């Protein structure tokens, strides 16, 4: 007999729901405003969403949870943890990115991005660890003011004033943790015009 597992009655995981909706918004945008075939098409996202976005949109992704995408994972970490708007734009241009997805829990994931990209925490003081009554580890995050300069923070907290070259094209509210919040933001990258000498 084949073992079976009862499906959870809790429904889909919030990240899966959010990623599916993000993919749907990208597909809608691609249909309404298609990019020329030779134009940029890649999606920059946290590696945990890369596989589903690749499957649902059929667009290339920068990062996914595979050992063969280590370079892409590092590129994504450098972008989200970076603080230099001009360098971020150059990076997106070099990678052929059209869409940037704000990580699901950007304030927590930024810790991992900083460790991957810089091998240190730059926007946090060391977290305070505690063990609860069930033996689970809890981290109390302690932010430094510098966090507000990171791309992850700026994209998540300031969708009305994004870094140069980025335009918010979708706000996803389904699956949000608060009724007035959102669960995702999708940005479109528009690279600066190239000088005529590059054509």
C-alpha cells in the first residue's frame, strides 16, 4: 500500500499563495505590456520563490534554491542588502532584470542577505536569542538606522518613492498579515537610456 498523508485543513501556505498571485500579476503585465523578444525579461526574487515564479511565468529568474544557482543567490543577496542606488541599477541592467519582487519577510530575510553578500550583519545588532516553553528558538531583531538605506527596506517600505529606475506595478494584498497591509510588491526595472555610442 502506498502511504498517504492527510492534506492540511489550514489551506495553502501564505508564501505559496503570495508567490502564485505575484506570478499572475507578472503574466498579466507581460500580456498587457509585452517586452520585445530581445529585451530584458528576468525576475529578481528571493531564491525561495524562484522555482514557482519560473514555472508560472516561464520567464528567467536570477535566483532559485538549487546548488547550481549559487551565483544567482549571491546576486540577489547583494541587490537586496545593497545601499547604493546607482550600483543596484547597474546590477539589474547587467543581469537583464525586468521585474524585482520584494521578499515576503524582507525585514528578517535581510539578515540572511547581508550574511550571504557581506559575511556580516550591517543593518542589525546581534539578535537576542531565547528559548520558549516548547523549546523553540526565538530571535529578537535589533535594527540599526542603516537598515533604511537597503534596497530591501526601501522597496518594502517606500513603494511610492522607489530607487531610480524602479516602478511599482503591483501591490498584492491577498495573504497579508494585517487587513491594511500587503503581502507583496512587484517592481518593473526601466534601465537608463544607453548613449548612442553603445548602439
